[in-house]
C-alpha cells in the first residue's frame, strides 16, 4: 500500500528536530539540573530511656554498638559530664561507640564531653575511611578539663559520597566520653515548583511543535 501523500509531503513529515524542539529539550535538561538537594535532618537525644539502658537498634535506621545511657543524678556525674540537653546522654560502654546507618547519610555531628582525646571516623559502604575529625582538646570535662575547654564540644564529619557508619574512638576500654544530641542528614533531590512549571511548559511547546509539523506535512503547508 503506497503512501497516500505526495513524496514531498512525506519527506516534510520525517524531519530533523528544529530550533523549537531543541529549545524545548534544552529547557527540560536545565530543569533537571535545577532540581535542588534538600537535607532531611534527624536529631536523637537519648531521652526516654532508663539509666543503664544499652542503646542498640531502638532508633529506626541506626544500629549502635558499645553505647549505654547515663542519666544525670543517677549514674552520670553531671558536674564533669553535663548533658547538652535534657537529662540523658550515651557513653562508650566497653569500647568505642560505632553507629551503622541502614541508608547512607551525608553528614554526622554530635556533642561530646571527654576525658581523653577523641577521633571521629566516617566510613562508606565499602568500609573505606571518607572523613575524620579530632577533638580540640585532650580533656574537656566540666571541672577537670584543660584550660579554655568546655563540655559538649561539637564534632562533625561529612561526605558527599555518603557515610554508612561512624566510629568514635576514645579510651580503648571505654568509659571515656559522653555523646548527646546526635544529628545526621540525608540529601534528597526535589524539583522546585518553578522547575516543574518550566518542565511542563517545555513539554507543551515540544508537543505543539511536533503536531504543527505533522499537519504541515500532511496538507503540504510547510
């Protein structure tokens, strides 16, 4: 069955993308690049647990090792190790605290009071070190800390490639620091409303132009 249109009309219908089509595609591409990254931050403060509770998997998406709760006025010496907020902190119980994230995070920070120097190491999913930070002082306890130090030093790490676990090293046997108000964040790409409008406008222009080309090709108007 032969083409019902003339050869000239058929060749007009099968054509390379024109300027308007290229423009519409460029708009769509720029909208994709314009989608910003938003960070969802989560903070945990260890409140609501009884003194001495082992912290393991009580927080969704996190798995702690060598961490236990200490409460001010019970087992916690709040004069040397004051909480950053509330009454509870966690401490290194028997070794360095490690935290494993079920989904990689982009940053991690917390407030530490310590009797020995601390090192905070961050690892990716291959257990490769991707970031590291050290405490500013050798001891920042409330009474016994070195000059110019103060309790609850904020220590933080970040990695654009993602952090799957962290380890906080103090004394190898534990009992050397407290940690409070742990905050971590994940990044999510979400198009802004303006980007979505531009994308829809670009798509509409592309569709309209292709329809115009089709009609012109059929009726020999091009």
